[in-house]
């Protein structure tokens, strides 16, 4: 029998148990309640049959009540793909008696829908039976989202841009081929890693904060960052990030599209540098003619800075009278036409005009629409100036050729074509209309005697390759004329003469002058030799008399010798005077004197040289002149000796001094042979001597009146003759009266 | 001189437009024993030749108004005068060549030594 205390003890224990059980039951009840109302789906299955489901599990499985689930086989709800796995796991659970890690499975709901679930299983004793309690989470949406992301990533693998998909913790989920190319890392090297650990980035445009805000707000962010590739290459990346949300609008990750713009920027930079450093002005404008870019050269060319003109109309540089050009330009640009090397005038800031050559091209936007024009302007003022200078120099050459009456001809020796300029026709006195220029016809124009000269010169020029140069006579309608021709022969690489380019000028006048000169020299030497001959003979005669001892006539001979020496000396003086006149070296030693005194002295000195003439002097008015006494004396002597020489039968010579306005006029009148009207004009010319077969002959160089005229001209006076054939002549000269 | 003396009394006509030449020439030739006449105009030569009948004409080439070469040619072309000896004289250097062309018998260049002139005349006359 147990002792009372023992009983009590036992009874207490029982009571304690009861109490414990009571508490346990309460706890169990509370626990059940907790499980029942848990938002996580919880179920218990035992021996393959569901024995408990909470409310959340009923909902998860799409059932209306727990009755639809209880006592049904667990396999009714496990997707057939997972039956084996689930059986295996249950077995494992019983043997190890430990809970499993979360496992992804698929369940089939009562309505037949398949859902993705994450299951955590744990072995328990339920109603004394070995059982498994499972906590199930529906992961269908999450899983679908991630799968969608992965699928998308595959699609975009082929894109050239780097496409990186990251979860919300910026861990890389996908890394396409473009990203491998761009950054150099393979996908397997980067998956699950944070992008900032792989390729740290620095913002160029944007910031972390801005990116987060923008994405949160609009789901999209664009920016620019610099990053380094695996090989350390510095990259500039345009980033475009888009949020990826689940069905509840919760962001689960984002996609970034990263485009390498390093090259583009560099080339844009290079292009900008080229545009800025160009010598040509480069300007762009929109279709309304509003300037939107203006390079350094444009600033220099037009004087406007970019700041001054950007936003202004292009008309600012178009001269008012050329404003219509812009309409045409814009019309062409709208039609997509380019304008090349359009030469026009533009105006600078200071109003200066600039000759420019414009090339204008349409500017299109990304969609290919024309939105404006780019204009390249080159300053061609310099070229136009040099063109102008060339034109002017050609004009000068043409004028020189024309005024020099130089004809130019061009003989193509291959085609035997001969070209003449107008002057060549003029020189030959033939008309362009009637004369056909061929070598054969040309040869007919050459004076026949000179034809061999022409052929010889041509042959020499071709053989020795020397310039062709020849003076020859030609036949013209005005008679024989002289021409000088010089030409260059052009040879081809084989040494064959292919072309002759020449210049021809009429040298008849020059030839005449040469002839005059030679005639003059011949006459001068003749004239000089005459007194010399006379002198020599008198000297010889004198010698003979000395030898013979007959000296009776020696004084006469000596006197005659002296006369001839004087004559010689006068001739030489005349020649020297002519030379002084021709070279402008005739010098006057002016002094003031009474003209009558000089005339009187001269008359007195000349009178003794003639025994048959009487020179009378009549002074109407005496005046003082400022003149070279010796030179005026020379003029008087010349006129008086002429008067004596040409007096013929007239024995009287009258010298008069008179006043005419502010001039004093000296005239010498003779009553001799006189001068024909047509000869009067020419007697003051150099070397002119009245030469008339009917006339008596008169020796002399024919220089006297020429020298006299020069002397009087130099004194600002005049000299003239009044004469009638057979009645005599009056030579007069005037000199200004001294103030 | 004996040779010259042998030619005494031969008649010489001097034609020159310059009296300063004519005078000493006349003096010289007269002193040499020739019979001398002078004229200053070329055209007068033909009449003078008929009246004076010279053995020799001393003829200046370049005269104002007439040309000695023309006169010479004319005289040599005329059968009545072609046998008259003609000596041309000139200060012009090229005249010597011309004298041959126009048929002259002799030529003397001005200025000359009188001995050369006498020699030319006597050579032509003998």
C-alpha cells in the first residue's frame, strides 16, 4: 500500500501533469490558432495523406475549404515532375528527422493551375503519427519575372550594345555578348557580382542619386559614365537604364544598355577641331536662315564673332542687292541639292565686300529630313585679284602689241594651220574676209627677192633650233614695205618641229630712218671732205711753188686755206649742235641785251663777205631780250648767209626789227629765188635741203634752219618763212621781250 | 714730168658744184700745161663737151641737182662722146665701185694728193 504521503505526492504529480497537459492543450490550441491564421501556407501530411491545412494553404491551393484538401493524397497536389523528388525527400525526412532547406517545386492547385512554390519541410508527430509539416510560399510571380529577364537577356545578347541585367542589389544577372565585347569580361566571370566592383564608373552626366530618383520616378534613366575595360582601356559609355518591375509594381531589377561612344566623341571632337581650324569659313543654318554654328575662320572672314551671329539671320552677311540669292539657295537645299563653288560676294562686319566661293549642303536629322544647311565659304578675293591682275596684264600686252602694231601669228606645223591676229592682216594690207591664211598664200606676199632669205632663215631655225629672226620686204597694196619677224619654234619630245609662234612688225619707217641716218652720214662726210680736198690742193700747190721758188701767190693760197679751214670748222660746229640738240644738251647762256645791237653787229660782220649784196637794217622798235647772245648771233648768221646764198639776181637784203605784242620780231628779207609753198613747211626739218633739178646747186648740210629753229624754240620764240617763188623770201623769228 | 709734158695741150673739162674745189684744180692742171675749162652744173656738161671738145673730163660724182655717174653713162653711151676719157672723183667711199659700172676710165677719191691725181689723169690719157 502506498503511503499517504506517497499518495499525496503521486496525486500532486498527477495534478501537476494535469495542469501541464492543460497548459499544453492550451498551448496547442493557441499554436493551432497561430498556424491557422498564419499568412504562410502550412500543411501537414502523414502517410501520404494531407491531415491538416491552414487557411493560407487553402487559399494557395485555390480550394474553398479545408475539406477539399484533407484526406487527399499529397501527390494529388504535387506536380508530376516533382513526385519522385517529393517521395525521396519524405523518406529522407523520416530517417534524418531534420528539417529541409527551402526547395523549389511545382504544385497543381484544385483548379488545375500550376504554381511555383518554395517548400520548407519538417518532420513532426501529428496525432501520434509520424507526419511532415510543410511551409509553402508561392513564388510563381517572382520566378516568372526572373525567367522573363533571363529570356530577354538572351534575346538581346545579339545586340551590339552592351546589355547588362542586374537585380535590385545591382548584382549582375545577365551580361550579353555586347557587354563581353565592350568590357572584355566574360559573362561567367561577372555573374552575381556587383557592376561597380567589375568596372567602377564615374559619372559624366548624372549621379547615383539622380539615377535612383529618376528610375524610381519614371522607370528610366539616361546618363554618361566613364569606365575602364578589362584591358584598362578608357571608355565613355552612354547608359540607358530601365527598371524591371514585378506584377505588383515592385522593382526587381533593371536593364542597362551601355553604348560605347568613345570613338564617336573622339571623332566628333576631331571634326570639331577640323571645323575650328579650317581656313574656310564653315557656317550652319536652319531652313529659316538662322545661323546655328559659326567657326573661327568665319569669325576672321566676316569679322563677326560666333556669339554675335548665332541665332541671327544669315542675311547679315549678304549684300542687300544679292539677298535674292538666299531664296534660291534655300530652295535648292530644301530639294536636297548641293550647291558647289558658287562664286558671289558677301559682306563683313565693317561693310567690306568679300569675294567668296560657296559650297552648301543640306543638313539632315536622324530621320533623314532636311533641317538646315552647312555652308563652306572660301575667300577668293585673292584669286579674283590675281585673275584680274592677269587679265590686266594680258590687256596691257594686247595694248602693247596693238600700239606697237605688232602682229602675232601661230603656225601649227603638224596641221599646217596658220593663225594671224588682226595686226598681221593690217601689216600685210589684206582683209580677214578675203585673204585665206595659209603658208602658201603667205609666201606669195613676200617680196620675191627676199623669199630665199626667208627659206634660209627658216631652215636654220629648224636645224639649229634657234629663234627665227628676219627682216624682209613684203608686197602690199601700198607698195613694198619692210617687216621684222621673230619667232620661236616648238619641238616635240622626238625633236620634231610642231609649232612656230611669232611676232611681226612693220619696220618700214625705222628702215627709212636708218636710211636717212646713213644718207646723212654719207653726206656729212662728203661735205667735210670737200673743204679738206680744197685745202690739200692749195697746200700742195703752195709746196710746188716753194720747190720752184715761185712764191708770188702764196698769200692768196694761205688765205684760201684759212677760208676752207673756217668752212670745215663751221660744218663741224653744225654737226656738234645737231648732236647737242638730239641729246638735249644744247645749253643757253642767257643775258639781257638790246636786240638791235646784236643785229647791227652781225650785219656788219656779214656785209664784207659779199661784194654784190647790200644789207640794210631798219629798226622800228628796239627791245631788250633775255637770250643767249651767241646762239641768236648764230641764227642771224644763218639767215643772212642763206639770204645771200639764195638771192640770185636780187642784190638787196633788208633786215627789220619790230614789235608784235610782247615779242620782238626780227625779219630778213631777200628778193631771190623764193621757196615753193609745199617746201616751206619742210625747210626747218633736219637734213632738208631744197633739191630741185631745175635749181642751181647749193652746197651745205641742210642743218642751218633746223639748228636755228631749235635755238629759237628754246627761247620760247617762233621762226617762220613767208615766200613766193621767184619773188624772194622773208625769214622771221620772234623772241619774248625781257621783263 | 716729161711724160706729163708730152700730154701738154690736152684739154680737160672739170665738172664740180663746189667752186672751192674747182679753183685749185684749175690752177693745178693749168700749171701742169693742160688746157682747162670748168663748169659747176652737171647738166651743162653735154653742151660744154660739144663746144670745148675735151680729151678728158674730171667729173664729180655727187653734185647738187645731178649725178656724175648718170652723166658718165650718158656720155659713154653716145658714140660722139664715148671716146672722151672720163675720170670720176668723189668723197663717197662706194663711188669707186660705181665708176666701173658706169663706164668711167678712172677714179680718184677726195681728198687726194695732187701727184696721185696727175698720175691718174696721165695714166688714163696715155
